[in-house]
C-alpha cells in the first residue's frame, strides 16, 4: 500500500484542506482539479452547509439535470412532474407518454396498502414453546415500553400495527425474529421504525431477564440486529391506463392500433417469461420511478431493492407491469411496492426536493406513490412503444448527437447543420468529428 495516499483524520480537515491533500496526493499538485471542484460549491455558504450536512467528507456538489414532464393527468388531476435524471430521452419519453394518455383518460391509481415492516433479530436458548407462550406478554411489554416513541405517530393515525414472533430455529439455531408492521403516515418512517426496534431489543432483554418462567441459564437473549426491512410488499400501489383498442390510433411505420396492441402485449409477456428481458424492462420503469424519487428527496436505493425483490417473488425475476387485451380494450398496469415520504428526511431540508413537492401540490405520501408509479408506467409505455415500432436508437441518437456536439464545442450554427445532416446517418463520435472538421464550402 502506498502510505502517502492514506490518511487518518481526513474527516477533521476543512474542505479546503481536504482539497489540498487530494490535489497533492492524487493529482500531482495540479490546481485545476480543486478549481473545478470549487466551481460547483454553492455561492451561498449557508446553503452549502445544508448540503454538506447530508453526507460526509464532502468536497463539492455533483450537479444532475432537473427536468419536468408536463401533461400528466392522474386520477383526473393535472401534474407537472419534476424528474432528476442524467440519461437522455427519459424526460422526453415520460412527457410523450403523459400526453398520449392525457386524451385517453389519463392514469388511474389505487393504493393497495401502506404498511412498512421492521425486524428484531435475536437468539434465545430457552426453547420455542416457552417463547411462544410468553409472546403475548412480550408484545404488551414492547408496546407499552415504546409508547413515548410512538405517541406523535399515533396522534397522526399511525404507529405499530402488528407484532409477530417468527421461529427460524430450523434454519439457524436459537434464531427468532419479531416482525412488526408499522403505519408511518406521510413519512417514509425509517428513523421511526429503527428507533422503535432498537428499543424493542432493550425491552426484550429486560423482559426475559426479569421473568420468573425463564430459568437462569436461558436469561441472556442475544440481540443480533434491529432494522427496518426495505421489502414492503404491503406498501403497494397500482397505476393503470386503459382505452378501447381503436382509440390507440396509428403508430410510426403505419402500424395500426390492433397490431400495436398485440405486439405491445407480447412485449410485456416476454418480460414475464425471460429474466434477461425483464431486467431491462424493469430498468426502464425505474428510469421514471427513480427520477421522481430523487427529485422529491426520497431514497431510490430502498425503492429499487424493494421493487426487484418483489419482481422475484414467484421464484423468477419478472416484469413489474402487465398488459391485457380483453373485450376490445387495451389495459396496461403496474403494481409497485413503494415506501416514500412527503415529510421528514430530505423532503423539506433539500431546497430542490421542497420545490418538487410544491410543484406536485404538496401531495400526501399516498398521492406521491400514485404520481411516481404513473411515471414508471409512462416510462415503460414509452420504451415499449419505441421498441415495437421505430426502435429506440432513433430518439436516443438525436439526444446523443446533441451531447457529442456540446462536448466538441460546436457552434449553434454547426448544431443546426449537424441535426439536418445526421437525420439519415449513423451518429458516432468519429462521424460527428469528421462532420465538424470538414471544409466549409461557401456557395
Ligand atoms: C433504457 O434506459 C431503458 C430501455 O432499455 C427500457 C426497455 O428496454 O424497456 C429502453
């Protein structure tokens, strides 16, 4: 190991000291790196302090495009949806799908459940019969012992819903779990649930220690860990679109509504059959989902891991969306487990998340679930529509061309000319460079 590239106490350095150290040890003293990173510091120191407070060892900010998709109609209400995403075509695709469904009744959503899950994992050597017998008393003790922690949430209509003892001793000696269901109202609830679970751990130890029916040699409960589960299949929302087949209209390449509907349904079915396709199919859904999740200050890693676990619930990774053609109707829907919040966490602390929520009319968590899921469905619809008609490269390459032109410092005139020139040609870095470098012929 090169010791000059290691350090203790890095976190204690000021931001400038951190940059100096990085410059010396990783950029051969080149000041350009620090200068570039400093360009992205927020001009308002107080705002920069807020951003720095979200993470550790921050040396700069990482800008991402913040776009909006207009024309979303969800449950009869119009939305302008904020999206944070670095991939081209995603916002354009969401907007196009929103417009397509705007004139066909829009998106409908239905909350199927809002329960979150938390787990206390522990080992108890005194036997499952005794533990099962004591569990009703344990449950009362845990609920009572956490009343001060749950009070505010109970006042808002939430709190601990159910507690269940699960015996895993057949898979791991002495291992049990208390699985709790929680209602966390408009908050995502991670801190609430984790605080309760950690308290449960202390309370369980005390209960067992002091209970007469537990013999002295079994009194030492070992708490393994206390943490929420990001798998929330009971925090679930359905978003759907539907119309008569003929209302779908005509598509690129002269594809009529009937052929489109059949091809579309087959494309969705393929994503139910084949995990390789399902992964890409669901990735397209999360292009939409994650971008709204990020824009509203929610945790996209939690939401993705939950969605992918749910997509595998039948033992094979499958599409999260479904399509049905019945009685002359085209119906396309998605069931998504989605634990989001509109209060707490970053939602009000991050100025951009706050604006996003304002843009959406300060929705409740349930309403936000519906918006995010509709954007995921819109994204999936747009991707499949392109795939089964023109292919996606046509749209992608247009955006790609613009990115290459920016990268090559093309003038506005060169950009317009390149757009025209590449209409019927393949876009690549070398082709664009050759186009820009070709001699200009004055007529
Ligand atoms: C690209 O980011 C997403 C797609 O690949 C999704 C899909 O294939 O369904 C276009």
